[in-house]
C-alpha cells in the first residue's frame, strides 16, 4: 500500500486524499440521516454541483497565478440575467450562439478585472472586491426591477440541465452535470498539456523567477482572469437554465463557495499548485456537506452556516495532515535513495583516491 | 580575434547620488571562464543587472557579438543568449524538473509532450554531468540541484553567455566542485562563462581571465597566469587607508563583558569564540556569505544558537529572544534600516523612543510627550542629526541621518553592549566619521561594541581587534597593530596561508 | 412660479374647508408640495417595482408638485444602505420616507432621528419590529389572517390529511416569521388536526438555495404532501424543483407567489393554489398615507379615517402584532387557482 502511495504523483495523491475525505463525510452522514445513501443523493448533488464546478474551475485558474477573483458571483448573476433577457427577446436564437454570448460577456467582465490586476498592478483582492459590488450594481441598473421567469425561456433551455442522458441503476447522469464535467476535463487536460497553460503554474509558483525567465507574467495573469470570467459566464448560462427565475440576487455568495471548493480541492491559495479535478471534488464536497446539513436534524438553521464552516475547516485540516503524511513517506524514500547514491559516490572517490596515491 | 560575444562599453550607472558603475568596459569571449572579483559593494551585482537587462546603463552601451544592442529586459537578454544564475536559484517550486527547464522556452510547440520533455530534460541534465530525476518537484531539490536546473534552463535556450553569481556560496565542498566542473565544461562547449566568486581558490582553479573591479571602476583584466593571489587582493583593496579615516585611540579595559565559546548554529556558522571587553570595539570582517550577521542575530536572540556558550557580565546566559537581550542590556542596530530598524513614516521623536517607550510612561501609563521630546532633542544635538525638527518623518532624512536616529534609538536604552551591523553603509564619508566617533564615545563610557563592517578602511579605523569570518567559520582574531587590508582580505578569501608565507 | 404659488394657496384653502366639511373621514386635498422617498428592501425585485408603480399613480393623482424618489440599496448592502438612505433623506428634509424595512430594529435610531427632524416615516410590507421611529405601518394584510389562509390552502391541497413543510426566506425576516407563527397557531384548530407540520427551512430568498432546500425537504420527508413557501422567490423555486424532478404528483407547492411567475405551475398542477395581495395597491395606499402625514392633513392618530382615492376608506388602528404600534390594514388578498391565475398574470 505504502509502495503504491509513494509511487503516485503528488497531484494524484491529493485526489486520493480528497476522495478519502469525501468517503468519510458520506459515511458519517449515513449514520446520522435515514435514507441517505441512495441514487437520489447522487442525482441531487450532481445536478446542483454543475454550476459551482464551473465557477470553481475558473477560480482555480486565477488562484494558480497567485490571485483571487471575488467578483465571480456577480458575473454569474449578470450573465444569467442578460442571457435570459436576450433569449426572451430573440426566442429563435441558436443555442450555441446563446452559450457563446454568455461566455463572451463573462469574458469581458473577466478582462476588466484582469486589466486592472495585471497591468495596473493593483492587488486582485482589492480589484475584485470592488468589481463584486460594481457588477452587481450594473445588474440592478440593467434589470430595472424586472426578473427573468422560466415561462419566458424556450423549452430547450429550461429542460436541458435535467435531461437524463443515461442512467446506471438509480444514478441519473444529466445533461447539465455531464456538460460541466466535460468542461472540467477539458480544462484539466489543457492545464496539463498546453504549454501556455503551464505558465499559470509558473507565474503563481514564483512570480519573480517567471519574470526573470522571460515569461510574460502580465499577459498570463490577464488570461487567467478572462478565462475565469468566461467560465463564470458559462455558469451563468447554466444557472439560467436550471433555476429559470433570475433576480438581482442571482449568484450571491458564489465567490466564497468557489474559493472554498478550490482550497478544499487542494489548490494552494498562494498559487502555483492544484488541479481543477481537485477543485471539482472540492465543489462536490462543499455541496454534499451543505445538502446533508439541511437534512441533519441535530443542527438548527441558525447554526448551519457555522457548522458548514467548521466542517470545511475540518476537511481541509484532515486533508492537509493526510497529504503531509503521504509526502513525508515519499521524501523519506527519496532521501534514503539519495543517501544511498551519495554513499556510492563517496566509495567511488575513495577508491579513486587510493588508486591515485 | 573574433568579436566578443558580450561587451560593456564605458557603461556607467548612477542611482541618485551614488555611482554604482563608473565607465566600466569589459569583453567576454566564447569559450572562456571570466572571473570577476571585488569587495562587497564594488559594483558586481549592478554589472550583472546591466548585462541581463534588469537595469539600463545611465551612459555607455552594450555590444552583443560586436553589434551595439539595447538589452531592455529579461526577455531581450534571453533572446541575446544571456542568462544569469544566482546564489539563490530561481526555480518554480511547484513544477517538476523538466518543466522548470523548458517553461520559458520560446521554441516549444503548443502542446506539451511529457515523455518527450522528460527525455530532453534528461539529456540536458546529463550534458552538465548531474544526476537529477527530471520528474521530481523542484521544491524538494537541494540547492545544487536547483542550480543544475537553472543551468539546464539556460542551455535549453542556446545560451552564449552564462553569468554565475556566487554560485557556490551555499554549496558543500563536493557540490561546489561539481558546479565548477559544469562551468568548465560549458566553457569548453563554447559558452562564455562569467564567474563571480569570493573564493579565490575557485577562481584560480577554473578561470581563464580575471577582472578586478573596485568602487564601480574597472581596475584590471588579466590572464589568470599573469596574476597571483597577492596581486589580486592588492587590486581589490588597492587604496590608501590614510586618505579615509583616522584611527581612533583604543579605550579597551581588561573587564570582559561578553565571552563567547564555541558558538554554533547548524548549517549556518560554527565554533565562534571571542572575548569582548568594556571600552573595546571588536570588528567582524568578512565577505558576503561569511555569516557575520547570523552570529549577531544569535547573540541578540533572534535566531538563538544551538551549540556553544555565552557568558555575559561573568554570568552564563542563554539568549532566547530580543526582548531578553534588551533587558540584559544588549542592543542590535540593524544593517537594513528599512526592514528591521526604523519605522520610516513615523517621526524622529517616536523613533528615538521606540525601544525605550517604557521610560516615557507616566505613572498612569500614558506617554509623557514632553519628556520624550526633550530626550529626542538632546540626542539630536548630541548626534548632530540634521532634521528641521524632531517631528519630521524619518524617511524624509538622508541615509546618514537615518542611521544616527537609529543609533539614538538604541543609545537611549543605555545598553552595555551594542552590536552594529554595517553602521555606515550607504552614507557619506563625513557622516561615517561622525558615526565612528559616536561609537568610540559610547564604548569610552564603559560600553562595548561589536561592529560588523565590510568597509575595510572603516574596520581599520575603528577596531581594537578584528575577527575575520569566512563561510560560517572564524578564521582569526587579529590585533589592530597586525592588521592590514591585504591580510584581512586574504583571511576572508581563504588565502591566509599564502599571505603569511609571503 | 406665480402660478404654482397660486395653486398652492388655493390648495391650502381647499384643504382647510375639506377638514371642516367632513370631520369623520378625511379627504386628502391634492396639489400640496412635499418631497417623498419610497425605500424598498433593495432594488431589482419585481414586487417593489410594482409598489413603486402604485405610488407613482397616487403621486400623479394627488398632483403633488414635489418629487417622489424611488431609492433603495443594492442587494449586498441592504441593511447599511437602508439606514444610510434613511439618514440622508432626513438630512435633506424630505416630507416622508416610505420604508419596506429589511434592517430589523437596527434602523430604529435613524428613523427616530428622521421623525424628530420632521420627516414622517411610514412603513409598508415589512415594519420596524419595535415600532420605534415609525408613524404607522401600512399592512398588506392582517398577519394573523395570512396564517389562516395558508392553513386553509394546505387543508384543501392535502384534503385535510397529510404532511406539510415550510420553505421560508431568511431565519430573521420579521414578516415571514410572523406569518409562520400565525399559521402554526391556526393549525391548532380542530379543522387542521390531520395536518402535520414536519419542518421549517430557509432558502435565503435566493433561487438556488431555495431550490436545493425544497429537494432536501422531499428527500428528508418522502411522504411530504405540500411545501408551503410564504415568499415569492421560494415558492417559485420550490415549484420549479418539484417540476424538474417530476415530483408534482406527490408534493404540491403553495404559499405566497406572483401570478406572472406562478402561472405555468398552477396550470400544470405543481402549485394548484397560492395567494398574494396587490403590491401596486400597497404602494398606492402607502403613498396616500404618507402624503397625508407629510402635508399635515393626517395626524396618524388611532381612529383617524381617510379616503385613499380609488381604494376607498381606511382607518388607523392599533397593530395587534406589535403592542404600542399603529397600522393601516389594506387587505384582502387573492387566492389564485387555475381559474383566475391566467387573467392575473397578464
């Protein structure tokens, strides 16, 4: 077992550790809640996590570059509303065009963030805290008190997220979830295979070294924000399709949830390491804990947020300790190997020296 | 002879009033290891930063392959085939070795083929004769391995000039030898290697030519066969002591206040032993990486030593924190005024009372502003601090006056032992002499001072005795009577045996 | 200018005669000049815009030459924003602030300061819980009767027998809490003996939270018969959730909703019955009340009766839910079913 663990890359280790925590949470609630471990639980979580998975993926890209985007919730809200307004006005619009519109609009918001953060060199936490409020106010202004309701939306849009594509037993795999999962996989592959994407890691890992090595750190950070905006835009589209009813509070609080998901998923808040698969599992974990807490009679409404926070903290801690153990196992092995090598080299030198004298 | 791959032509660089480089010219040829030596602050770092495009020359220009070229940033330097590596390697701790090597390469495709990347990384690592698993994450690498990664990164870009700035300073002897081997190998492959080191024996081992610089100026460039350690040290030191400072007469007594025996901190310094008497100024001399500041920080309790003994005023003492040191009457005046010593936006008055705020509290616990002001005014007169008034913010003052404010801050504490770290760095000659006089005045009143200084004339002017360190080791303690700049430099560069023989 | 002055004088004269002419029921004289602010919980919510439309209608009808401002905080800044707007309005010397309170008692000091400075404070939709700093509360319906109506809707949907759960807004929303309490009281009655209230959860008036909470309710109580949601966001989200998951045959949704948002769910049977009052009317009546107080034509004393334009006569009375506070009860509300929802949704 330890042999297997030490052979895995830290990335894989991290995911294994996360899945272990996920299992622990599932088992815990299974002892607390009747009728808990059913296909229905899977359907609930998979349908509702689709949106947060996309946002957490975008958030991960930004965090990798040692930045943060607090405005994602407001972007989701605005894009959901604007996309809803567009399709209500032009019901014949092609679905692809609508998706592109949502992502493009989100990308514009992301570009605004990215410009100020990367080129004016203002800390991301300040910039996006401001745009969090600005984008939301734009939505209030733009909506003019109207809300989008599902009866103004075309059927294809409203029914899309809940269409079951295939089922395994009681487990329904629905279009919304599969689409989001596909995006996560694509981004994951891109992050691992695209040379340009590896620079997100480089910039977040050591910005100074990246600058010295001739990497265009500004453009890298800017790109991360644009992509994050586009993914938030896509999430806005999904939000519209799933909930149908869009008011000015749509997407409220998503920024913190997405950060929680990313950090829980092993994305280093100081940049440089983490995977979107991890963030995806993090999003699942947050959603699972939240959904389960509602059904846990022991916790009253007033304590739920506090318990949610505590559980996330616990999960992060458990995960961190687990990771440290596993990494230590690895480094011990490597150190032993290095030591062996060093000793061999010394023996070499000794024999040489003898031969020489 | 072919044109030099890289040349500086009459390059000067000024930062405000200071002249970091003055009419510097140098040629670097393919296939040579070109050593550059000089004291701390001679202008080596500035020169590297000009070559790598981080700084732009105030006047003069750069030629690459005989063509005048503007190197206006790391990007441009990389395109010109110039790469630099430093004592602290610039690696990406979260990426694996192979990625670290190729991350900034401009000649890669859109997609990254991990297997191919690892194969090529293996080849590069092999080319420099190291053994590193290319799929390891860089954060777990040793310093030597990280440097290998940096060299490999430079090689991946067809480097023509590789600048190595004190590359062996933090390496073990074995690793350092390995690195020198790499440098020699690269030169043999046609790279111009710029090698900056305080270890003269290294220079003699691998350099083909040596350039000595001093005070920002080019002193000499010679073939290694034409120089001896003595001539090199003479060039590095090269100035008349008398022109600078008068030696202040010793006030040392026989009363030992601080006695240090076998002090050590694992991996940093070891076996430091000395006595310091009341009325005495003991200077610690050495080059960058000699670990003098680390010894001071241990004595002051910031990074407590893990071996050896300290006796203070005849009693054994185990200093675990700065607060404890201050209570015992030990003060430390930092080298880095901005980071450790002064609260820059605050007033001169507040800074002077910073370490001794307790003295200015009324019985009810309020700050007695009047007494605070009187004390500040007294120090302002005594130390001749040039400020419009004591309420001016410290960062409005000149470096010399800032230094005096910091002195006042610690002298207000009326300590028994003052540790000064580079007390006159970056201040003008007049102010330097004033600071020297103040330190002497302080010890004459039954105090004692431990002064860290890289400024040899200053050391000779102040010290009653001199402790020379080199790479964490105490080389010798010499009396002022026996001290010359050349001897100190020889000790600091590890050429003492040679110096004594001459 | 001269004209305006003339009109004002005439109006004042007419007002005087009006009070003399009918001592019992005050008829408000139009044309008096007072600036007023309509302050919703926050901007961007349909029902508040409807209230604004009603207020604007009354503003035009009463020919007030002053300004009627519709001013509210952004959603993320509701509490602090409401207090700030209250304070600013008082400083500007506005005639009246009409407040749908989202700040609990935190706003009371600011409102009291406004009152002391001569600005009248009329609350609507959601009052100041303590009644401090408030002239009068224009109640959309009797809070007690909302409980009975909700209990009745549950009774009719369940056929008198079954389990009910509540999906509310936030745990500290004053109006929803009062309504839920009154419903629990009503459920004590013999008529509702077969109805069991199994759970109360909160969706924070956000679509996604409410949606997920509704599903969680079903998961937790598989034999649930009806979800009662006394908030327009919650009822819509719950109905959508039940429809998406194909649960409308098992679980019905009811509560307080907007016909335009609920029409499809009512027609397809997911939410066969729900109720609401008219927010336009609420804004209209609130404006009449505030205008009367700000121009000095009304005193706001208990027992005072006045005519609110097209809506008829209303009387200031003690608020049974808040001892010491006063209210004007608008009522009634409409119960929507498949019979009338389409017409109302237009």
